[in-house]
C-alpha cells in the first residue's frame, strides 16, 4: 500500500493512537498534530542524549529543536513508509 493510500486513513485516527511509523506517515502528509505527538513522545529522550553528549544545556535545546525541524522538513521528501 502506498503512503498516499495510508495517509487519509491515518488522518482519521487520534495521534495518540498511532505508532511512531504511522505518525511519520502522517507527518509526511504534513499533519501538524502528528508532529506534535512525535515531539511530545521523544523530545525528552533526544534532549537528554544530546545534553549528555555535549554537556551544554543551551546547545542541547537548540540541537533538539533543529532535530525535530529536520524531521518535519525531510518527512515529505524522503519518507517512503517502510
């Protein structure tokens, strides 16, 4: 099944009910609520990883934000649903 076929069906579900994969499918179709859900689920883990790596809170905040911005920008162009 193609993403174009999945996205309308996924869009009908509440973001909290979706798996991470389904959220990425929805994000590739530019669903902002799916992006918010993905951020809510993973922001803390991403921040902690970056903070442990660089030991700089401000940098960790910036890199975390940029990471999720890149997910949004790249999802439509590169995510193939696999």
